[in-house]
C-alpha cells in the first residue's frame, strides 16, 4: 500500500504576506540593480547596530524614562531584512559612523525625552539637496518673497530630509520628500499660521489646494479655469509641482496613499481652525485625536518611494502597519510641540500645543504640563517600537521589514532636526 501523500506545506505568514511575498522576493534583484545604478556601487548590508547605551540619569524634576521595548526585537527590526534574496532591500550606508557624542551634536535634547541619536547627515547630500530645493522654491514655484530667504535657509530642510531618509538611493529620491515637505509648510504658513494665515475661510483654501494633489475631473467648460487656479498662489503652485514630481517616481498606489494622508492632514488643520474660531481649548484626548491627523504622517508614509522600492498596498493597509505609522506620526508631532513650545509662546495669539492644553485642562503649572507632555511622548515612542517589532516578527516580508526600518529612521531623523535646529527652537527653562 503506497504511503499517503503528505499535504502541501502551509505558510506561517499572514495571508496578505503570503500573497505578496513571492512578488517582493522576485523584485529584490531588480531593486538592487536600481540602487546600484543610482549610487554607482552594489548595496552592502550595514553592520549590526551597536547596543544603545543606558540613558543618563534625568535631571531633578525631569520625568522618568520607562524601559523601552525589548532591545533584541527592536535591534532586529532596525538591522533590516535578512535571508535569501533580501540583500538588495537593506539600507546601504555610505560609511559606518560612531554614535554621536553629546559634544558633537548641535543643540540640547529635551531632558528625559526618549529618543535615539543619529550621526550628522551626510554634508555632501545636505548641500546638494539644499541647493536644489532653494532653486525649486525660487525659480520653479516662486514660493516666497526675497525677505523670507533667511527664514527659508534657517529651516534647514536639506539636513532634515537627508537625516530622515538614510536609505534614499540618490538626490533625486531625496528631492521627492523635500519638495513635499516645503510645500506642506507653505500651506501651513500661508493658510494657517505664520504668514497671513487665518482660520476664517480655511476650508475653502485647503479644498482648492488639495485639488493640486487630487486632480479635479470636471466638464470641458470649467477644466481650464481649475487648471489656471493651480498657479493662483504659492501653496497651490508648490503642491502642484511637488506632486507632479512625486507621481512620476511613485506607483499609482503610492501616490494615492499620499493623497489619502494629505486629506488626513487637512482635516486636522480644520479641527484646529474651528477651535481657534471658537476660542476653545479642547480636552487633552481631543487634542491628541486632532494631532493624529494634523501631524507628520505624510512624511514617513512615503519612505518606500523615497527609498526606491514599494511596500505593496495590501501590506501597507494592514491594521498593524497602520497602527505603526499612526504611532510614529503621533510621537514625532509631540516632538514638534515640545521643541517649538517657546517659539509659539512668543508668537502673537494663543497657539495650541500639548503642554498648553494639559496646563489649562488639567490645572497644572506650565512646567508640570510640559514634563507630562514628555512622558506622553515617551509612552507613544515605546508603543511605536513595540508595535513595529511585533509586526516585523509576524510578517517578515522583506519590503515590510525595510519599510518599518525606514519609518524608524524617519522618527530618529525628525528628532535630530528639531534638537539641532537652534535657528528655530530653544528649550524652556524648566530644569
């Protein structure tokens, strides 16, 4: 009697990972060739990350830093994908740099804030991205008048984007993120805050600007009027141009993902504007809900496009991945609240940020509200790292692992830029 036939082996990966795993592995060699062509050398695997040092004791009065997610899980995530066919998906470092010392990092980190220092971004890339983005802003989209030049330079967007995207194959990829970052800030400045922005009529302005990202499809009679409107002001010119560059480099799925996240961003702007019009301070949880929309999410969500690969749509849409991206956006946006705190206090009017809302709603002093905000950030960071490590273990598809590593790199680069940008930010005297 013949032996019974064994059933075919069953994958332990989630269904969507199984469906796309073969596609991703088949694309690995092609992606590796793309990177080699862009940077002129074959990608190489980075050295295992050094163990992160124990944090220094917090100064008196600073919040305690809780123990982060297990180091082994996080290190495995940040080390990038391994195994057959994944070499081309690892981040290719130009050189291995030692961890920066406190003496070499410009600016002071917020005491007690949980973060991971990074090496100073590659100065050659920073210089070239800075040159190109200024040329784009001045010559292509006429983004700002001459008297804003110092402020534009002080933003240091080249350092920002190079630090946030260490796996970008080249300058053209970095420029995809840089143009979008500058365009998003133009919308915020012109429409919402610093340079003539107002909550009054914001919905109309945002809707019309959003059509530069998500094209209007209307009748032949009105199409030319809409097309002409895309050049009507600096934010729309910047959105239109930045999105045109992005669409040429991204897949349709990646472009639609960005449009979705920009809708989220604009919805958050509108909630904050409504509170300003009503002179209303929301509850802390309501403010945090707004900040999940009005946050940096559009930036890390495009990390695969900037890296020259694609996280398939079904894997990006998984609830576990959406949670990781949301937590990353939430944590990095609280970083902005904390570092921009004194800048916003010095500006006219009342600017809502997490310490201000906590102080008013929970009756805490300015100092205690700020320190509680640091604790909230730290909890969000630990939740982000735990969720990312769990997803990496549950769905070890190469593109998932690389995307998670890219989001983690964006989180670290975002903090580095805020800490080191002493032109824009200074810390309150709470320690």
